């Protein structure tokens, strides 16, 4: 970079002292580098995309850039997450909840999902406690829930289709 002392009369191109101070900051070099190194090539690529992309050197650079983008190493989210971690003072999970061994020793082990011996309802990972209690009290509810299991779904659909056909036949008569 250039560092000319303003006020000595040796300013570049005879500019004012304020302009020379601005030049000494290096912003002008950054602007020129941005224009020549980035925007010019974008304009060429947008005006002549086939000619630009058919250049083998451009293809190699493009593949390298796409690979780096796919790794996520240049993603702005990492920067934001790092700043948020510093500001909020986040620590690793082990600090808050302990390691798996510590949780097991305190009888706070990870809960294991146990499959219920009866059929699971569609859309539920486990049956609600109220439904389990109702099933133990009323055998017809228990049988209905079993009929809704994935193993019987084809039978249920077939029964519904047959029922619809019967209704349609009754309406035609």
C-alpha cells in the first residue's frame, strides 16, 4: 500500500490532503481489486455464459468452488454460531447434563422407548396412558386398536371398500 504523508505537497495526482488520507487507508485498493477481480468476470460470465463455462480452466475452478461450498467450511452460519456461543456463554452438553455414565450412575439414564405389546396407532410413537387404561377395562376397545395395526391395514381398507360398494348398491335400488 501507499503511505504518503498528507500536507507535504507530494500528494498523488495533486489531490487534496483529505483525499490523500483516504488513499492511504487502502480502501481504494480494495475497491479496485473488487472491480477487477470479481465484478468484471461476473459481467463477462453473464454476457457470454457458454464461452465462459466452456473454458477448461474455469470448469476446474468451478468444481473446486462447488466442492468447498459443499463442505460448508465457508458458511456464514458457523460464524454466527460462534458469536452466539461466545455471547451467551454456551458450553458442551456434558457440563449441563453430564456424560452418559454420570447420568446412569444417578439413575437419570436415557429413556429407552419400549414397544407396547399391543398395536401402535398410526401417527403415535407410543400409546397414550388413558388409551392403555381403557383397553385394559374394555375388551372391545382392545380389539378395535388391534384391528388398526399396520398388519391389518389391507384388511381394513378392503372392508371399507366393500362397505362403500354396499352403500352405493343400496342407493341405486
